[in-house]
């Protein structure tokens, strides 16, 4: 909440109040006037404010006048104007203000000056006594201005305790025992974290959060200091592989300081208008006795004038900030905002002013560091792509895919391939950036295609295929969990710990080409879909019935990777299961599966007609089909699936020519177009098209996730110019751009918004996962140099694809 308090010259607003109390009235030769105006800039839920005002003169001071004023009595809403005398016979007068209370409704009886606050005040953080000296003009009016921002308790807490900068809700912490997060070159070691988080409230408020920080300073006395620039990065600020003299960036040392092995900076949008800015300090077992960490930060609604616009607190403002002042020698546990004296809310007083050194989002032309958007990328000696993505409840992001030769995320997070193309999984932490990378594979081609967070086990389930005679999955003891190969390509499923070490792995298949494409988890079990192509294929101890060619497989595994059941469907054509999703109703688990099927299929898709088509089926937890529909035509390829909130399901993909979904028919413009279709147990309920109005073939949906509002977020590729109906059009900057869109089935047109990113070559998205706050992360690849996603730009140092992970808000903001 912001209150602007202005003492200005309004010559005839009210009669002057006679001077009063112990100092006596000023002489007639000291006549002058002071006009007090209190203007509420943003007080939507406040109907009144009560202030005590006092004007003093001289040294020693004499009271010229005092008054208790209400906004409702001398103004409208949260504003008031009041005129009183000042003493021009002395060089300096002082006006003193004290906020007594804020109220939802007008206060009928505010009481006398210096009396107790009237009952019913809303909660707020008292900024304390406010004062400002001024010279009283005997022949005119004197203008003095205050801007006061008043903090209120936040309704949303992030770490433990929050405060409300009007429409921006904030909190802060210092975690002395954040765990072993940063890598010291020999493994992860003890790390402490300074955290700052703000949230801009609901979309209707129109607020836009901005965070500001000064340097983080560790002072151990006698000139021994470390200074961290939180505007550096994001990522690790020490390159452990560089020469000693050039390892650090954004960190300076003095007096022989040697107590940090690494520093990590992360700042990102969390979705739903949220921002965080964390500084992770790798301290290991350093002796921090006598060392104190100091930092300060604040927030502002960047969409409204005043406050700390661009990180500048004006000289006339009273504005809050967070002060970190932590004794590292005795530091223990997690220190929440205002829970003790280590992390506290303070105020800049009138006349102090302040300009913060760093801002997020970065301030144009200011001192706030660059980078800072929630976007990450990886590099490799040759090619790499991120086929799958998952987000855990802590906001950690995991990507999986393949790489050739070497993959390097910076900061010592790197690995080499066993040989050929190998699979990988990598973790990005909002606290410390890239945390680890785990490889899988052998001498052949090995690819991770699906990834899911297992909430019951607190780890990841990874699926894909391997063409190596022996595929290795490195365990914590450096002894790999090896799996063999029955021939061609075999499917694999593996558990990967949150620490980056493989827990277990199992293979499946036969002498043909077999693989798992997608995985979901529920109740400690894993559910997969993909394909197999031989009669001798075995998965988890089960041998599915094979039709011929390539068939669809759906299977379930328990926590130990033992098979629970298997379901298959196929024809004499090439059939495939592309994606799987889970829905839990009480204890019952339902599975939505989509893919392609040929004519007259057998197995769980039997009865779906005599022509090739896409399919959408819902299975129970025994592998039996609850309901199933053919959708599209022979040229339809569904690649993505998601449940709605009540057990219906969406599927998405691409089609050419025409595609039918019950009574709804979609027609392409000649090339490949995108579709999303929805069905329930009663049949198809709708289908929506997006794509180019010409023969372009680059429009594809590959990934889909529920948006939590009855619709879906989708990701994929666009080529040329793709139309999304009322949501507008996207034009690819090159041959392909990555895109994300949101579809609401309750809208006639369906499409709510669509966004594209990339560059002059080919860039795309393969998978998407919700961030838990209405937004999403998507993964894929980029080949353009540069590739741009909103305000963030990725560069490329080679002629091959690089994997990426990008965040987008639920409203389509990058």
C-alpha cells in the first residue's frame, strides 16, 4: 500500500488552526502557512486512514500545533488535505507524522492527538514516526512532500512469513542449513541460501512484480570480505575448470578471504506473476566465526507509478526494504522474514533515498545485472535434444533426451558419452542452477524419451530405448545397473534418484525394434506406452500378443520395476503408442493413451474400424479399455494426451487433408496442421484446428499438459504463418519455431493464446510440464543462432542442435 503525504501550498482550503500547547504561539512576525495533503495512491480496500500530525519550530523545539486527522474527515477515500500555520521567525520548522491506523470504513471518532488508535484497524507494519524539516516562508506557502509505503501482512506466504507491498506479496529467508547443493569439484557440499520471493497477486490487479537487491557482502573483520553481485549469472559464478586467476565472475575478495568454494545465482519467474531471486553460497566446512552477511532488497509494483520505480527510492519517500544481517558464525536453521533479528523488514526514512544496484527483471539502462529470464540451455560437442521434461513440488526442473560425445551445463555439470548417442537426465534447481547430469547408454544408440516425477518415491522414472549390447546406468557406488539387449532396439525403464544416481533399471523387448515413449506415475507404480515388433518380446515378465509389424504396448511396473500387467493392440500396419496420462478418482487410477493404429486392430483397441486412424483410449488399472475412440484419419498422428479435471481426455497432434472426431471434421490447408480433440465416455465433444493457410508442413503438437482450469497447454512446432483463430497468428522466424499455446474447450474458437520462439533456422518443443502455479516449462531443441524466446536470447557455438528448457507463464508471458 502506498500513501503519498504532501505538505503543499493550498491557500484557502481550510482556516489555519491556532497555535497551541507548551511552546506558545509564534509571534505575528512569524506568520506562514503549511498545507498538509495526504493522497492515497493505491488503497482499494481501505476506507479511512488516521494520522497524528505535529509541527515544531526552533531549537529547542516548541510545538506550533498538533492534530489528529482522518482521511474521511478531510478528503475522500484515502486522501486528505489540511492547512496549518508554521513559524517563519525561526530558520527551520519540522513536521512530524505518525500513522495511527488504517480502516475498511470511515472512522466516526478518531480520538484526540496522541490517544490510542480507534478500534478496528486493519493490520499493517508501522513505519514509525516520520519527520521532515522545512523553512517556513512568511510571505507564501511552503511545499513539503512525503511518499509513504505501508506494508501489510501477505495472504500468501512463501517461506514462512510474507508482507504485502500493496498488490505485490513478498517474503524472504536465509537458510543456514540448505543442504549439500553446490559442487566443490569433488562432490556437493554444505550450502547456505539467501532467498527473496514476490508474487504479483491475481491478474485482475494488473500488478507486475519487480525485485531489487544490493550486493551481498560477507565481512569477517580486519578487511577480510567477499562481495557477491546477485545480478551476475544466472548459474554458478565459479568455473572450476578455468585457471585459478579467472575462475570467479561476479564475486570479489579482499584481505585473503577463502571461505567460499562456489556461489550460485538463480532468478526466475515462477508462473502466476511470481518472481524469485536466490543466492546460494557454498561454504563447505569453512570456519565462519566472526563473519557477518549483509544485504538489502525491496520490491515494487512496476506497473504503478511511485514506490521504488526501477529500484530507486526517492529522497522524500518512506519505503520498506528487507535487511539480511546474519551472524554466520552462529547461523543455524532457516531464518524467515521477521521471525528474529537476522532477516527483518526495515524502512528508508525521509531524506535517505536509495538506489538499488541490481534489478530483476533487469532495469533498462540501470545497474541491475543482465540475463535473469527463466530460460536455460545445454551445450554438447555435437548434437543434443531434450525430449522430455518434469517438475517436482520444489520447483526443480528435470529434462531428458540424448547427446553425442560430451554434454556440458557449465559449473562442472558435465559428462561424456559411453559411445555413440547416449541418453541423459539433468536437474536444474531454482536455488543453484544446474545441479547434476546423469548419463545412460553403451556403445550403440540410446535415447531417453519419457520422464515423470514419482511423488511416492521422491525420485524420477525414465523410459526410452537402447540399441547397445549392454546399457549402463551409473549407481551411487559407481557400479552401473546394466541391462542387456535381446536384439534390435529394446525398451528400458529406470528409477533415478533426486541426487542424480540411478537406483534401478530394467529392459524389455525382443529381437525386433521396441521402445517406450512416455511414462506417468501414480501410487508408487509406473505406467508406460510405446511399441514392440516381435513375438518374443517380454516386458516385466509378460509376453504381449503380437499382431504383426509394430504394435502398441501399455504396461505397468511396480516400485521395484516388476511387471504388474500388460496390454497390447495392433494390426498388420505400423502401430504406436505415443503418450500416456493418469487420472486418479479416489483410489481408482485411469490411464489415457493415444497413438496410431492400422485397420481392424486387435487387443485393447479391437472394434475401432477398418481404416487406419489415430486413437484415444482410457484404460483401468488392469489394462482393460474403459472407453476408446478412433479419431482423425490415416494421415492423423496424435502425439500428446492429457486428462481434464473430471475424467475426460484431450489428445493433440497433426493431420493432413481432413480429420474427423465424431461429428466434428477439420480440414487442413494442404500441408500438416495441428489439432486438439476432446472426448468423454459419451463420445467426442469437440475438436480444434490451428495451422498454416498454405501447404507448409511444419505445424505439429508434440506435448500437452492440463492447465488446471479445464483446458490444456500444448507445445510443438510452427512453420510459416500458423493461425490460432481468435488468438491470432504466429509466424516462424525460420523454417520452424517452437511454440506454446493454451486451449479452453469452453470457448467456441478454443484457442486462448499462442506464443512462438526461435530464430532463422529450425527450433522446436517436444514436451511440456506444468510448474504448479499455472505456467509451464517446455523442452526441445534449437538450431538457430541466436534463438529468442520473449526477452531472452540463446546463442549457439556449433552447427548442431542444442537442447533447451524454457519457462512460460499461464497467461502466455515469457
